[in-house]
């Protein structure tokens, strides 16, 4: 069983909009629907669990029905933090699926992950036990404790940006969450599942992602996503096939 956990419980403060960013309409439909359709249409995904703000559950249900996201197994209320929201969805999945199911944890506001990256995550879990989508950093990364003075500069060739999905066996990621939740600090400084596993000394395997897999967080990101959609539509209309070739080239470069 391959399960997608789509978490979209944010309030969208950085977006500055009147509604949560995941529900902003982009090219005729809410951003989260763009994301969900990628998993709905993927032939390796069996079920989808969605975590949203409690007050938006009825609206999310309407959207799921309108856009025929038929793989939806449940829509759940988000928690106090993003990791709480994910944990709620994981526990619901645990009730209804085998413990060796593969779960792909994905941001509701990352609506441009490719088919191959989703498939590669599933293969990575089968081979290595987990998979963390990432891309090489093209800019120099600076480390600074106070945000004003540079403390160190890691080698750029050794720096990568973690994205989503981040994928695991269901029983393994729940066990990792349970360790964190038993601590007094709980999810403090735990920004994603990769951080949770590494905080426990567990090995994680990298999966090459696609560079268009942006996280729509700011107004500028909305413009970028619209441009990517236009590019994809032009590619399909004129049969250019550029995106797939570029993704394949990036994948080979990062091996």
C-alpha cells in the first residue's frame, strides 16, 4: 500500500492573503487541488490522507468531490504544528492500513512535483527504508547564528535543499515521531521528517528532486508557479518535451 499524506494546515501569514495559502486559486483551481491531482493521477499511489485547518474541513470535502480526488481516504484536522498535523494523519493511516505501507509526506503547497520523483521516492523506501527529496544548491549557503555575521561557509557541492515528498515505511516514521513526542521539547526545531530522523541518529537516503518543485509560500511564489504552469501547457501544446529532458538531465547530474 502506497499512501500520500498531504498536510495543509498553515494559515498563510507570509502570503498576506485573506484565506490560507493552500486555498488560493491559481489558474482556475485552488493550489492544494493542483497538488492532490498529482497523487490522484499517479498509478503507484493507492490512498490520500489530507490534513487541513479544522474550519476548512467542509470546504476541503467540497473540493475533493468537485475535482474528483477519489483516492481520498480521510480529511483530518491539523494540529498545533505542522508535525502535529502530519502525526494525526499518520495515526489515522495506521488504523486503516498495514504497518509496512509506504507513506509519502508532502506539502499541500508544493504543486509541481513530477511523476518520476514520486515513483523514485517509493523505490527508495523499498531499497533503503526511506527517501528524502532534495536538489543541489546552486547558490552559496552561509551559516550564521545571529543572522548578521557569517560563521561558516560549507562547500557548495556538499549542500542540498530538502523538499517533499519525504517517504518512509508507516511503522518507522510513527516510531520516530513517538520518540520526539515523548521529549519535553517535542517538535521544537523539528522542521520536517528528515530532521526528526537525523535527530535520532538514523540514516536517511536522498532522492533527486525536480527544480520546479517549489513551495508556494509568498506572493512571488504564486507568480513563479503560474509561469511554470504556462511553461508546462506550452510544452504539451507544442510537443517540446523539454521538462522531462531537463528533469532527467538533473537527475543524472545529481547521481
